[in-house]
């Protein structure tokens, strides 16, 4: 794990603007939430061909917060799952602001199973503050649906790459994140809770100062996550953030996906699953120290 982290660190410094390296955690959170930041459908349009979207969970409804389907990545057929926040008011309401319901995660599970059955590489796009936490979602089995996603992704014998493209929050994000390789864009974030939620719990008040303190403490920014071994590579963004030049940001992520996918495709199904298991079993080792 440590050697992989050391190898990955130079990749996020090449071509990065000095201003980017000095951004605070809360500044990165704001960029991750920028309304014009590319979303899952933008990446699908820019990187894939012949996308065929799958709808519904065959139990309750179709959840617009989850985009799922099959496509071609270059000459390689792949399965895709991603979270979509929406942009216009109507679209955001239809997509529940990117907060998936249980039916969204069950739709994702359908695609995970298809990927494994037909030996299709899986590519996911993480961009949510968290799963829907309303009464209806809980009544329909939100926790079980997320847990099922974690199980299915962990057991895949086909290559999987997760891409944090915006704000990745709580189990709602992890349900798309149990992958062989986890990529994160330079100004994306990935955490167990939002800074606002953390500040409200710890200090009973989500003031601007407390939210900034929480963002720092959560170690949710890309550089911190790379050092901790939670992600495998930081993908550089255009100066000012992905929203300033979406096409450049999309192509940069596409290049990283291509590189890792080519390496994973050389592994056998047994090696792919074992590699993923080792990766997640090693997480947390950055906190361990050996007494002299």
C-alpha cells in the first residue's frame, strides 16, 4: 500500500497550478459542489459511445439519482453506474439532488450483476452528499440496498474503477466505491459525512468557522485521501476547477481510466478479486505505528 501511494503522489503534482496545492479543505468542498461542475452524464457523453441506459429496479420505481447502463469505452464494452445531481430546478427535483433512494441502489445492483455475468469492466462515478434518508427510503430498505451494493462490488471478478468526480458522502457514495482502483479529481472530496453535518454534531452549530474546522478534521480532500490510501490517484483538473474547462477535465479522467483499465484487464478473475480484497484490507494502515 505504501509503495503504491508513493508512486501515485507525483501524478497529482504534474501540471497542477500552485493555487490548487494551497487550497484549504473547505475551498475544495465548494469547488466539488460547483453548479457547473461536470456530472455523470457529461462524462458518459464525453468518454463513451452507444450508451444504453437501464431504468428501474423491478420492484418499486426508477430513481433518477442513479444513472446506470452499458456502453463502449473505446473498443471495450463496459458497465456504468453514476450519481447525477441535475442542474435546472426541475432536473434537480427529478433526481432528488443526487441523493439516491433504495430503488436507485437496486438499479445499480442490476448492473453490477450484469457486469460480473458478462465479464464487463465496471466504471462508477461518485457524486452525492449521501443517500436519501427520508422515512420512505428507510421503509423500502435503504440500508439493505446499500449493503447489497457493497457486497456485490466486493465480489466482482471483473475489473472495477470508481471515480470521485464531485462530492462523495457517506454510505451513499461507498455503494459505488468498492473498486479495484479509486480515482479522485483534484478538487473532489470523499467523506463519511458533510462538513456541515459534522459541525452540527460536534459543536452543535454549523457556523462558517466550524464547517471549515470540520472539513479539515475529516481529511476529505484529495491530497489527504491519497496519503491515507483511500484513493489510488489524483486526477489533475484545469486551473480554477473542472467547471472552468469541462472538456479538459473529462479527457484527463478518461486518460486515467484507460491506463488503469488496461492494467487490470491483464489480470485473471481470481487476481482481480484478490487485488480488491487486499486493497480494502490494507486501508487504515496509515494510522498504525510500530513501537521501538
